C-alpha cells in the first residue's frame, strides 16, 4: 500500500463502530496532525504500525521498539519546529493552536460539531 492508502485506512478505522478502535485511531490521527502542523510528515512505515496498533495486532510498546530498530542507523535531523523529542509548550494565544484545531476540524467534522454543541449548551 502507498502512503495515501495507509492514511485512508487509518481514517476509516477512526469511523469504526467499536469505540476503542475509534479512540485509538483518533489518537493516532491527532498525533499525525500535530506532526503536520510542525511541517513534518510521518512515514508510511509509521502509518502501518499505527494501523496494526489500532487493530490490536501490536501494542504501543512494540510500535516504539520497531520504530527505534527501523531508524537506529539514521541520524536525527535538525527539527524544523524546535521539537527535540520532548514536548513543545504552545502558548494559548499561538497561531499553531488554531492551525491544529483547523486541521482536526477538517479531519473530524462530526466530532467538532458535537464538541461545539456541548460548549454552546454549557
């Protein structure tokens, strides 16, 4: 499968009738969205591992181990966003937060419609 097909499979899993599968796929898609907001693109290899994780074929620790093995010989590049493997603290007024939310709103419009509805009812 090519990258787009793997990504589409993960999106389809995020629409599963099984809530646990849906939650795991959503978590992967949000993390991929965060990478995209940082102007990074995940590999098809990672997408494959994410799909296998969501389907219950491998656990997250196995995903991490396989990533470390796969990329062990590759030198780490300078990050475009200042991320160094740790966490980046994004101030509440940062435009990055808006970019991330817009990306995720496009990805999951029904979820954000539900969240907006709950916010308006509070």
